[in-house]
């Protein structure tokens, strides 16, 4: 449907990359729900089928991921890089991701954080996405030429676990306290039944979000870590400082 | 005038602290203009008359500061702490500043950055303002009891010189490229004629803002450093990432 | 009772400093319980009566602190420095604390962390305790001469809130999962009824300990931050690495 | 000899990785002696024959390494990755190391530190070992399936030279002052005769350990850097703080 | 001309590596001019023809680079690694660069900084050069044996953009204010006409150098970041501290 | 004596501040010798008589300090601030130190490092000296007006113990290997007989300098930490990089 002159322009889609079928949900699923509920399209790119995990078969994992994406209001595609627990940093991978960025043309891009002391696929994918965001705007990369160059608005990192939170970047905290948001996020995590069963993954994330929320003075919150300083038009958008204690 | 039901609520005032009569203007004057032009009240608290500077008498400095505040659209008051180049960190000072915070009831507070290797009054005032923002919301501080407690929305630091920019806080960049904003800021700096003459102060600030602007993809920009992570309601307000190169 | 030759020597007492009546309990009460239950004496020094807090009178606070100390198995004394929310860093204070160290002769000392962006009394007390631990072992400080010099074994910092956790010190995590430990700690926090009521303080601490515990692979854990690298006699005491995810 | 019911369980073996035949000895040989003398088995994995060094042939290096391992009480195996001065970070290497971890089933793992500004093989091997420790506990990595998953207790980094010591991790210091320990360590370093001759390697390490020892208040000490915060059961094992000056 | 016994020995040549044809000029061209004007030979190694850039053909880029090198008084060679925007970190590349170091036998080596959040080729080349400087002095690397080992005096990093400046290394600032130096540098940047046209590259660099100059109390200055602490024979060479404000 | 036209201008004097009678000698005595032997005047300002130390009377300490200064070729004066182990940070102290700076008019100033976890007098004196260097160049500080303003060339910090070395400043290393330099430095440390006897102070410093020397490829070296980046006229003075291993 063609927007009428008075309608608000649709926001550019959000593009989220995950190394494994459940990383986006566990790391920042609540943020995804918030965005899709306000009308932003969300697109997930999953770079393995979780075939090296201790639990769940690749086939199960794909079904769980699809179910979860529906709950979050996101579309989803799987791509092949080197396989779960086998990801190497190669320019060829970054170019593959850059092709997707040029195709989806997102405003915001989400990727796993660059902190090294976590599952090795996570920071490597984070690096590849960061590089891909640059390559997507360079005019002369021959593998990318068939699609027009694209500059994203902002790259933000999510942390799949608390260990993955960078300590020298100031995060932005997204309030995910609304009951329907929290419920959809929880359902999306539980949809990864093969993973959620083991080792308290869902409790880990909800405890983490509750702790952030208590500190921020709201119910639950999720931290995202910007790759570059945000440019704002005025202090009206600088947010409220999170310091309850 | 009583706002009509359809009118936007007036934003809470901005409160900026300066150790010397020209610190706010040189450090973040462009941001002040932007805010006052969109209808936010700005209040300056100047904690000395610049009596230890190499140039300008206290009387001149007061006149210059008043003229400059008018150009920026701000109100201004002088207070006495220990005098220029004599500021010590004392709880009594923080309580004095907290009293002002309770009186002005600002949303946003601006203070000089905490980086130590600069004019010693700057980081000390920064510390005092940070502490004052906390004391202002504690119910039992007896010196403050005659005014109701007040919790600000956000404390942001400005850097009077590039040396004062903290390196492990992600700044927010405010676009000050609009010609009238840039012009008012420049005029406000030049109003401090006794200081502007010496050592290229105005050029320093405009060069700095131009360099930030080139990097951010706009004309000129000023960096502010949040004391606490901002809580946002959605990614729609996360800003555009500043990465032009 | 005189220990028999075969008995284990009693460990040197633990000495914990708090700026306010509830800081030790909220920051590391679970650790105190663990130590007192294994026969280590614990001594608390509280440096104000919480008279600047939004809730509770000084008289109430003293009663609550005494009740709480009993629940943790600790002795408690109040001292006067500058009063709640009024603490300045003065050598005279450090000397006062050093006198207590020489009197109690502790092995382990606990103090609030040095991170600045928290209640201003906390990092200042942390600094004073750190300095006091040094002064206590210098032979020539005239105010201290009536008591023999004493060198402590280890100074560890606790963080009253998550904001106060230092990011570039590797913590040690103490497992506080045993039901009786967790229960005694919770009771000790709740004994500070005037504070616990407001702003979810007890939930904050239990959520924090649960998050640490989930990450460490135990039920609940509390992080302490050593002032100096520990010297170990062998790797048998290096502990298990906390990395569950 | 079969342990009697009352005997202490044997500690899980220590597994140390070295990029070159002398790295473990020079970086932390004194710690190895201490552990093997208290009955812990030590196993060395050497990932090249030192064929790119300025001095010594590969054949000599192998002989020296074997002799040195005997002096330290350790077993030793050589593996092939990319060769001396040719190590690249590849997942295939990490999987190879993970296989060894599953075979040896160590408690403690030692690896060269991750600091980049040293021999390039060192931090790369450190990264590979860190990743291998994770892969060893993931159930689904197909190359590893023939051996049961294994979770180590603690990964600690050693620094082959002072330049390799990380600055934002709190080390643990192991006291290696006992004359027989110091003597065995020195002999083990000197067993690498082709290397020890050049550039004062043995003196470098003994000077370094003496400086650590002087600071720690013992004769000689070696610093190890934990990958993850240690979980302790009580403060009784937190060690003595190393601060003699 | 043969130097007479009393003449000063010619300084060892400067060797600068660039990932793209214009990186050295934009990042530190003013420093090159200063050195070549005092009689030091400068040699550039360019590792791609800029074929992935949005503007300029490889053929144009080569012509521009040659013209620019002449203006700076430097010799220039192109080498092939993986191509523009395709550089991977491989030991084979480091060995290739080490061969050049052994051939040119420089005193000072310049390389792009290691900061990751910039064009991905830059930090990767920086890493490769750092490793190459080490490999060049190891006697046994078989691919390098036909040339005698060489130890450089100092490796310094330049930052192609302000984003690439490391924050925890103290830079040295080189004064490039002399009019002929500034003019030659500007001309060399403008010689890269295909790049200079777009996005204010020349203005970016001159603004940056002016800001450094204002802070340092000279006209313009360029920051270089040493890989290792400099060893000085006396404080007479420690330089003037850059602190004008 | 009037210098003849061909003579080299005498370098501006070096001014070193110490909190206690032996701090300068132990922290950087070798550097002092090097400078005085090349004709630079050195002036020491000692801010206490060491009256809180475990060993030595104030009278002894003064005699030792005078003897030691002679051995280093320096002049010495004692000043009163708050007394040993009693130093507070007060602007009045900084002004007192600034008066000395205006009187002595040094090129280089040396002060104890700002690292906090050491004797509390050390970092406080470091802060006071840093502030004093600024105040000395401000024209309007009324207590200083009777002496003309003075801008120093460089402020460098020394570390009395290894604990006091800052980790995020790149040091400059001064080669103190010449036998006569090393001998004079050792003699100057031993002149503080009351201190040298206890706790291996002289060995600590020589071990430290030897370790720096081994790493730097010379016999012994001392690290100094610049307060501001040095401005150099060319790379000819950038020093040799210290990386022997």
C-alpha cells in the first residue's frame, strides 16, 4: 500500500545476525519484539544450524528457530559459513554478509559482541558483521557490484551472555518491561526447547534483564552496545540516565 | 501562560555548571543554543569570576559572561566556592550545588568532565556536580530539607578542551551545523573577548567541532559524555552512528 | 579455652567497614555468614547512622544494624567521621581507621569499592580503608604508636550495588548457595526494614547473586575484588574458573 | 600403588601448552615443579620444534625439551600445527588441541598469554587453547565425538616475557622460593642450552621472579593470569595480598 | 658523494607500509616530508591498487601514488597480498613483508594502527607489519634465509583517520608547521585526486593536524603511536610536553 | 662565566619533588646522575622528613638525604606540607609548589606517579605537582604574582616501587648502564642507610632496573612516565624501541 503524504515513513528494517539458531533470541529477543510491535520489519540471518551443540539436532534447531522468529514477528534465513563451532574470520564471509546487507538495506544492524572470552563463533561473527557493514558501502568491491551500495544507520552489539558484555563501551538500555513484550520474549526463548532445558538459559536471560531493569528503574531492560557514537539532533533524545541506586 | 491540552509539555530546564565564566561557552555553547532555540530553558551556574586567569579582570569577565549568556538564550548566576584556581573537593560545596539543583529542578545537567589532566578546577567541579546530583535526591540531608528532593534525568559532561575528553565513555554527538546555531555559538565565545584574544580559543573549539562534524558526516558537532547509560524506549531514538570514514 | 596441640589455629578475624548501617549486609552479607559459620570472628565498623537517607531515623538504623549483625554472627561498632553524605577524604580519618585495624588485628579486611560513580561516601571510605591498611603497618605514625603495628593479609572490596563493581580487577567469587547461608543473608538484609522496603534492595542483591551464581555454575555467588594480587602456595588453591556459559 | 581409603584423591593432571620447546619452562617452569612435587601429574604439549629460531636445530631442541621435562617431572608430546613462526589461527587447530584436552582430562590448563605484542605464535596459541577448552565441553563437535566431553577447572595464562603480561587481569602469584624448586626450574631452563646461551634468557626469568618475589614478600614468585574469575568456597583460600612496598 | 670522516652518518631509511595507495599520505604524509627533507631516504610499500574504493580506477590510483611519492621525496613499490578490501591475516603475508624489511633495512618503520574499528585492511596490515618486524630478526625462518636478519629501531603506527588513533598509547607528536612541509604534504594528498574530491579527505587531515598543533602549541602536528617504549640516552631528547590548554 | 658564542646553552634545570627523603633516589636516582653528569642542574624538593617511617629519625633522614643529594650532584631543600603520612590534597599546597617552580624555573619536572595503590603521600604529591605546573603558568593567581609566570617543558612521573608504574601510559626508558652512573646511583640509595637496611630496598630498585635493561637491550634502565605527549621536531629523536624479547 502506497503511504499517503501525511503517513509516517516506515522505519528501515532491522537486520540481526546470529551465529547459532538461538543467539538473537537469548541475547536481545526482547528488543526485537519491541521493534516489530511498533511496525519495524525484522530480518534474522542465522549462520549455522547449531550442529555442534550438546543438545538438539540441526533439524530440531531449524524448527525451533522458525517458531521463535514467528513469535518475535521476524523473518528468518539460514546461511552457510563454516558451520557451528568452526567459524573462521575470512574476508569471503564478510562479503557474503555484505551482500545480505545490500539486499535487506537495514537501518539498524544487530550482531554478537566482540568480546573474545565467549563461544568463539560469537566474536568472529561480530567482527565479520562489522566489516560487512563497511564493505556494503564501498563502491568498488567487485563481488558486491550487482547490488547498490548501502550505508546502515547504526551497528549495535548484543551480548549472548553477561560474559560477552564489553566493559568500555557505554550501552544503551532498552526497556522491555511491558508484559506483552516480556511474555513474547520468554515464549521465543522457550521455543528453543532443546536449549532452554539445559543449564537455565531462560532464567539466565530473565535474571539479567531484571537486574538491568532494577538498576535502570524499570521492570526489565536489555543492554545494546553501539559500534559508533550516536549523532543526535538534540538532547531531547539523549534518554534518561540509568542510575536507580 | 497555561498550556492548552494539545500543546507539548515544556521540557524540564537544562542546568549547566562552569568553573570559570567562559567554560560552558567554550566547552558546549553550541549545544546550549540548540536547546534554547527549541524552547528549553537554560540556566548557568558559574563558580568563579576567573580571577586567576592571565587575562581579563573579574569585572570584565562578569560582563562578558552575561553578554554571552544572552546570546545563547540562557540565564546566569554566579556563586562563590573557593575562588578561581582554588577549588577544593568538599562535601559542603556539593551540598551548595545540590541546593541549586533542587531549586532549578532540571532535566539535563551539564558539568565539566572528570578527566584529571586539565585545569584542576574543572574535574573537581565535575565531581562536585556528580555528587550534588545524588545528594539532591536523598531525603535526609539536613542542609537540603527545606526544598523537595529532585531526581534529574541525565548528567552529561562537556570537555572544555580536547584533553578533557574521557576515552572510555561513548559520547553522544550533537549536530550544531545549522548556520544560525554556529553563528550564535561563535558570537557567544567571542563575547569573552578577554579570553578569546589569547591562544586561539575560538579557533580551537571550531576546529574541534569541525573535526567531529567531518567524522560524523555533518558540518559541526559537539561531543557530550553521559554519566550513566541512557534508557531508551525503542531503537528509534538510538541515533545514527557517527562513522563517515 | 587454650587450644590443644592438635587443634587448627583460629583464623585471624575479618574486619568489615561500612559507610552506612546496611552497606556491608547488602554488599557482601552472604560472605560474612559463610566466614562466621566456619569459625572466623567478624567485626563491623559502621561510619555513620544513615542520617541522610530518605527513609529511617538514625535510632532505627542503629537497632536494625545491631539485629542484622547478630544474624550474621558479627560484632559491630559505630564510629563518627563526618556524618552520612558528608564524608571527606582526610588523613585524620584514615588514622582513626588504622587505630581500629591495630586494635582488631584482622587477617582479611573488607571495604566498599573505589568506583566513583556511586554514593560518594562509599568510594571515599574505600580509599580511607586502603590507606589505613598501610598506615597500620608503618612504625612511625605518632597517633598510632600506642598500639603495635599490624600488617593485614588481604584487603578485598565489596560493591554495594552493581554500579560499584570495578571492571579491570579480576574478582574472586564466593559461593553462598548453601540454603542456611542464603537464608541468614536474606534475613540480615530484611532486618534493615527501613531500607529494604524501598526500591527493591533485597531483590537487587539476590538477583545479582543469582546471576553471578548462574554464571559460576552454582546457586548464588558474591564477587569480591582484591586490592593486591593473591600469593598462593600452589595451584591447588587457585579455585575453579567461573565460566558456565 | 593403590590409594588406601583414607588417602587424598589425586589431583587432576595439569596440561601445559607451549608454542616452542622452551616456552613453558621459561614462562612458568617454577610453577610446574611445585605442582609435580606435590603429586600432580603434568603433561606438556609442544606445538613446534623451534625451527625458526636463530639458534639450535630442531633435533637439538627436541632433546633439550625432553631433558627439561624430566627435570620438571613432566611428560611431553610434540604436535604439528603450522610450524614455528608460521602459526595461523584456524578452528582446525583448536579442535586438535581440544582432542588432547579430552584425552588428558586436565584440571588446570596453562597457555601462553593473549597479549599481542610478543612472538606472534604465543598469543595465537593462547587463543587456540582458550577456544579448545570450550570446544572440549561441547557435545556435538563431530571431530571430537569419539572422546567424552570434558570441562576443565581453570585456564591460566603464563607470560613468556614481561612484555606478555596482561595489564588488566589480576594475576595469582605462585611462591617458587623453595631452594629445590628454584634449582630445578633453573636447571630446566639451562637444559635449553641452545637458547639459554643467547640474550640472557635465564637471567631474565630469574630477575623477573625475584622482582615479583620481593614485591610479594617471598623469595621468588611467578605470576599466572586466570581466564575466568575463580570461584572459592571461602575466604580461607583467597591468598595473602602481595604488597610488600 | 663519499662522506668525509667528520660528516654525520646518513640515517637508516624509513620504511612505510600502506594498505591502499593514499593511506600513508593521508595518515602521516607530513612526517614523511619532514624526514626526507633532512636527508633520510623513505621507501613506501603499497599493498593494493585501491580497486575496491568507490572512486578511481586502479590505473589512476597507481599514477596518483607515484606522483604523490615524488612530492614527498619517497620511493614506492606495489606488492600483491589479497587485494583491496580482501586482506586476511596470514603468516605468509608477514613473511613477504619481512623479506622487504630485510632488503630495505630500515631504522624506522611506519604502519597503519591496530585499532579495529576502521577499514578492515588497515589493522590487519598493521598486525602483519608488527609480526614482520619480529620475523625479520629471527635467524631460522627458512623463507627469509637468503637475506641477513635485520632488527629495526622503532615501529610507529599512523592513524589514517581519527577513529584509528589508539587511546592507551602515548603518541609522539611531530611538528609539521613549516610552510614548505605543510605545502608539500597538502600537494601530496591532492595528488590523490580521485580520492581527495570525495568526502573532504584533505580537509579532514589538515583539520586534524591543526587541532593537534593548537593543542601542542605549534601550527600543525601529526601523532604517531610507538609500538614499544622508546629508550633514550638522556632527558635532553624527551621532547617538550604538548599541553597548551 | 659568560658563555662564548660557540658554547652550547646550558639546559634548564631539572626539578624533582619527593614526598619522603629517599623517594627520588629510589624511584629515579639513576636518571638524576645521568642528567647532572651532562651539566644539567638538579634541584630536589623534599616534602617531609620521613617522620612516620618504621625506621630512622627525622634528623638521620635529613643527613642521609643531604649526603645522597651530593652523590647525585643535586641541590636539596626541605619544605613543610602536612607531614609524613599526613599529606592531604589542598590547593594551598599546590600553590606552594608552584612558587618553587616559578623560582627554580625548571625545564623538566619529576614527581611521584599518580597510581593510587601505594604510599598515600606519593600519588597526592604527584597530583599537587601536576596542578602546580599549571598554576605556575597562570598569570592571575594572586599568591604567585610576585614571581613571573613560568611554563615548564615536560612533567615526567617516576614510580617509587613497581606497583606505582601506570599501565596505560607509554614510558620513556633512560639507559643508566654506564658503570659510574650505576655506582653513583647505588651509593646514593645506600646513603639512606636507615631505609636501605630494611626490606631489600636497594635490591628492589637494582632488580627492577636490570629487568628493564634486559628488556630494553641495555644493562639497566629506568622508566619515566610523561604527563603529556612529547612534541618532537623529527623522528631522529624518537628513540630506539625497547623490545629485546
